[in-house]
């Protein structure tokens, strides 16, 4: 194969890989691959300093002996290419590769292997993807499908009353659609010494491909051990909480969409009523708004909340519950106006028991009546803007009982910095 045909094959493969989304949502890996492809067309291998400048915008003071950013990205890109050719691109007759220890792309013939001799890590990676996808479908799709197929809630009259409560009325009294956002977690693959995916890992600071890129730059030794698998997962209590909330939401004829937090479009924060359901630690893109006017703040861990006015700490014990013992967990409910006449409803918990209680508290008719009686002034405000925190008694991931430990009004002008717009 001639040099020109080599480059043509490399360019064709690179374009296909990018078009199929094999590099995840990170533009950095796309820039790096395209730069290496351009260099291959020029018949040269770029130096590390040149890549740092052209791809990452680094200046002349960049020191590769002190900063392994280029090496980390090249390693991860090599892994992404291998991942693509072990899955979607396994039938490609030609493949592009980055030889270890080099900054160049080459084209090689595919090595066809019998299925029974396929590398264990590649087969395992495919199973990880399928398993994660199945969990998301079961937790969200099945629950939504049940309600659509059933034509709404199980007990229309009871849940119609809940929907008419001031807790929910702002969501249903106009023509805006409802977007249910489920809190999911971005997870990465941790590599063993042979470069195979050994286990799945959750880093609280990594919620997207872009976050992983930044993490790799800030923590190069640790970041180089992680592979972006473009996977997310849901806490199983999310499905149960979602079931309770949909009993209320589907009393309305409004359009309802369910989306993962990782796929949330920021524009949706203006154009839909937002109903969040999930862990406090998965609030991600909206966490700043939820706590902007709150009397609470997230403590040293996402299992801990601190009351800014009293100094009280609310620490979940659900992380390490003793066998056959009750434990404490916390349920957070918050509602406040959005930036364009829409309403935010946040149904959250520190762990499973808290989340399930939060959903039950705002969907179960007796609980809703209790809230109306407990905080009548806050709930009667138009639009409503307040928060409630419950201490929940949990047992084996189940909420047994709860008591209200904190309630407060929210100043929504602080949430959107005075830029709240009236609905048209």
C-alpha cells in the first residue's frame, strides 16, 4: 500500500471513528486524533512539545518531564481505538493504531480471531457496556413504560388530589412540559498492569468525558489508569422513587420526558418544569442552584449535610450499616421557581432510604396533607420556594419511618441572581 493510500485509509478510519462517537463526548481526543492524522499525511511524527502546543494550547514553558498530560492522552486514545475495534469496529478490514511509545498513527490489517479466542478484556468490556445499559433501561424505561401502558396512575382520584396540592400545582397549572431528570453516575474503567479493564470506578469529581480529561491532567499518575467507557449507572432506589413520582406526574396530560442528568441540556432548565429524582451526590449540573439559597450545605462528604444557621450536622449512616440494625439516612425535598416561569422540584436523599422517603413524602396523599399542615405558610406562597429535610430510619435499604428535622423558605432571587423572568 502506497503512502497516499495509507493516509487515505487512515483519514477514512479516523472520520468513521469520530462520526460513530467512539471517542466519547470529549473534543480533546478528537483534536488529538485529527492532529496525528494530519501529521501522518505530512509523513512526519510530531514531538511531544508540538502536540502540547498545537492540541492543548500549551506555551513554551511546558515541561514534559514535569507534566505527563500528552502521554496520558495518547495512552487513553490508544485504549479508545482498541475499544472501538473490539466492538463496533470489529469487522473493519483495516484498522488505525498508535504504536506504544510513539506519537503517530498507522494503518494495519485486522487480525481476524475465532470468537472463542477473543481477548478476555475485550469481551469483558462488551459485557460491562451491556450490563450498564440494561440497568438503565430496567430502572427508567420499564417504570415509564408501565405507566404509559397503564394509562396513568394506579389510583387517579388520590393522586389527582396530590397533583392539586401546592407542592405540585405550579408544575401542572400551565402548558410547559415536564422533564424528569434522574441522577446518574459517570463511571470509568480502572486498568490493570496489562492495560485491561479490571473494575469499574466512580470518582465524585468525574461526571463526564471532559471531567475525566481534566482529572487526568491534574492527577496524571491516577488518571492514566482510567479508561473512558462512556458508561453511567443509577442507584436502584431511583427506580422505586421514580415509580412513586410518576403516579402523580401522569395524572396530567402534559408531555413528560425522562432524561439522565449526564444528558441534561442546560437549555432545558428554562423551557421545562424540572423534576429531579436521585441522590444528593448526583445533582451535578443543578447542585449549585439547589443550595444557592439553602440553609444547608453539603459537608465533607455527600453523605453529610450541615445546617448553616444552627451548625447541626446531618450525617447518613447508610454507607456502612450494621447487619440487622437500623440506621439514619436523610431525605431532602426542595422546590423553587426556575429562571423562566418554570418550577424546580427536587426529590433527593443521601442514600437509598432517604431518597425513597423523599419520593413517598411528596406522592403519598397522607404525607402530602401532613406537609401542608406542617409548613402552611411556605407551601401557600406563590410560587412556592422552600426546602424540607427528614431524618429517616432505614433498614436494609428500606425507609421505615421519618421525622422532619429542618424546614426553611428559599429566596429564589439568590438562586438565579435576580434574573428570574416572568412567564409569558
